[in-house]
């Protein structure tokens, strides 16, 4: 059992009158991972947390990729994530974590009006730089209270995903972080041949004949891809325009497209009109 937890299985007071949780996990010490690319700020945050008797800092990560690995291996109660880490930011870290490894999260950011509005609109905890000890104390207390509720973590994860969609809207993706075993690959968007939706997952096929799966909504990813490079074929697929080899009419104003790797996709009636306007006019 995790050293940060103890289980109470009886409904009385412990000797000496100390309260015991009933059928729940009680946190003696909040296990924390701190992630940020700024050494000075990260060191201050870590040093401050270590002064709290009810906190155990279990790891420091210097970038988003390292944060994902550390959170999954250390399994903290709380991750303090710098929002603006290079390559893989705080939202990207949460998106890549395995579902059963997502801790409670507090984002750390320099003042960013749009980010602050997004956090507040989605009821997410955030700390503005420079980080102060009393603000860290509030976050630790929030986590201890939140862990008393069985559904608190899952509710927060959904709010983080909603906030990420809001914050990232309109920002074109040049690279997409994807998992390959225990590694994270930063996949250049231009190397994607096709994207196919299956329930809450997207399957990405690349020019190198590689396949990756990410948890992302198709409409959200479509909004962040370069519109001159990609085209949506309907509710379930997006393809790289440069990878289209042939466009075959199938009647009723609709098309089937054949890609350079011989994948075939039927295009919806509405998107066939879009395809005709974008690609079939001189």
C-alpha cells in the first residue's frame, strides 16, 4: 500500500481521541511532483513544500516529457505543473498520462489573462508566479480535502480537458506528442497521413508507416491543424492533402479518395463539396 495512505475500517475514535476516516483513505502526507523548466522557481517551490510537515516531494521534472514519466512512476497525489514548458506544456502532460495515473493538478503560470480566465471558467486551481508559501499551503489543503471525495479526481480531470480545449483553440499544432510504449514521441504534424476516430480515441498513421493512438476529440484536433495542409472527410477522418493520390467520383456528388499509401476513404456529401471547392478547381 502507498506510504502516503492509511485505511480506517472501524467507526470509532482512535486512542487519545484522534479522528479516523470511515471507509476512506486518509492522507498523512501529500505526495507531490513539481514540474517546470525554470530551475530557480522549481527549486523555491520544492524547498518551500519540504518545510510542510504534511508534504513529501517525491520528484522534480525539468520538462513535460520527464513529468509524464515521473508522475506515472511515483504516483503522487498532486502534480504542480508549469503551464508553459517547451514542447510539452502542462495541459499536454495531463493529456498523455494514463487514465489511472492522473493525480490532482495545480498549474503554475506567469500572468496570462487568457489562461487565468480559462482556469477560473473551469474551476481549476492555479498559482501565479512568483510562487508564495501561503499560496502553496492553500493548494496542499485543497488536495487533502479533495482526496476525501471519491469522484473529485475524475471530475477535475474532465475539467482540465475542457480547459485545455478552450485554451488551445486556434493555436496551430506543429508537433503532436504521442506515446510509443513508455516513451513520448513529438510527431511533426506534416508527417501525418491520416487520422481516424474510434470512440474517444484517434488513430494516427504516418509517412513512415507508423501508427499511434491518442485520446483526443477529432473536432478539437481538426481545429488545431494547419487548414491548408489537412482536410476533414466527414465525422470520422482527417487526411493530409499532400498525401491524396486520387479522387474518385462515386455518384451523388460524393467521392472516394485514395492516399499515397493506398488507404481509401469515402468522403461525406458535405465534405465532398468542400473537397471540390478546395482541390478540384483551377
